[in-house]
C-alpha cells in the first residue's frame, strides 16, 4: 500500500488528486489531506440547492463536485480527510464498515465512544464527526471520509444553510444531522498534525506499510491538468447538476418579481417572468435572451450586459433580478 500525506490545501487540486491516484496508480493507497474552506458536493447533487449562495459569494468559498455520491459537506483546515483506494471487485462496493473501522479503532484509542452509524457515518456519543462516500472505477474502490477535529461549526452551518428557494429536481438532498468536533470530546484538545500522525502511523502499522510517498513533479503536473480541465470548471461543479426547475419570488421597490425556470445540464432551457411591476418593454425579450445561457451569475450578467433593465422593470435593478434568479 502507498501512503500519502498530501499537504496541499487547494480543494480543486485535492479532488483531482483522488481521481488521478484512482485511475493512474496500480497499488492500493491511503491518503490524508485537508482543504481550505470549501463546499464539496456529491456527484448526483444540484450544487445550487445545497449551498447558501450569498454566504459562499461573500466569503469566496469554492464549491467542488466530487466523484462519489452522498451529500454536501463543508471542509476547512480543522477537518481531516482520509482516502482509501484499493483494488477489489464490485461485490465489496458499499461496504463502509470495512474502511471506517480502522478509523474508529484509532478514535477509541483516544478513549472516544466512536461508532459506525447509519449507512455511512462515524459518530461520537451519537453526534456525527465523519461522513463517508464511495466510488467504483473498473476494479478499484475509492472510499473517502471527513473527520471533524476542530472545524468552525458556525461556518459549516452558514455555508450549507440553503436559502428558501424552491428547487424541484432529482438531485440527492443532503440530510442535516447533529455534528460535533472530536476535540469537544477529549480532555485535552489534539493538534491537527498530531492527529494526522496518529492516524497515518496506525494505518501503516496495521497494513505493514513503509515510508510516505511524495507526489513527483510529473504527478503534480498531471493533477494540475486534471484540476484545470475538470475540477475547477463551472461545467463540472455546476453544469453537472441534475436537471432542475426553480421558482422564486421577491418584492422590491418596483413591485413583485417572480421567476420560474427550467435548467438542463446547467443551461436555462426555458423561463417565465411574472409580477406586478411596470416596464416600457415586454419581459418576453428578457426570457428569450436568457434561454440557452448558463444558470450562473456571470452567464446572466454577460447575456444582459447590453440590456437596459429599467426599460423592462421600473425601479427593479439587474442586481434584484439576479437575486431572484439565484
């Protein structure tokens, strides 16, 4: 087994590194890594429906889609991620206990009441400290999980607190659960580096491993390429969302504005604008302009850059329209 302590904290790079190891390495692998503040959404989720968009924009938090299914999670430097990538057959897929038990054993060495819970969680005294997910590629299983050691719970809650917009889609919804940090259950808080060393050493001992593997220059070059072509793109992180419809209504100085739109592959396929606002021109023009546009703030801004919004919505600004659209 190859052992990696990946000290890079770029979420785009780190998600790309998992896919790179999965597809390009032949050996089993265990990796520990951390991300700067970011939201990681499951492969089958509607990214917009899982995040507090205002908070994410204000704090410049990256939203990155991973290969595996499951729900959205908030990462920061107080959270340690672990990844097992092993050669196996499909019959062992979805066996979460196989990969979480070694982690639970380490936590119990710290006198923590750690248990496997539900379908994919690790809990301490009934509160969640780890969520886990898996992905299968050819004859290899990727299993990864979070470990909340000293995460900022206020940021976690705020980033994943979705605004009351009505999404109708087939995306997998995240399930809210009571979460806690590992340090809250220890007599003396443990430092991140100490915790990482504890897990790495334990896994190496139980699997008979040797030293740590360092990414080569070629590895980093290839991971960066995958990051730039896939993991840092709007097409992967938002365009890959399942088809969905959105209905939202807000009241502004110029009246009530309601939008209903359908999105496929991240592209606005059709939309209707309603309300008791006034305008010189017919809003059908706006509806037509936005058809075929990415359902992203930048996409909408670009499409409407040459349009005088006041001619369609008296006392309603472009910012107001974007607020309703997202």
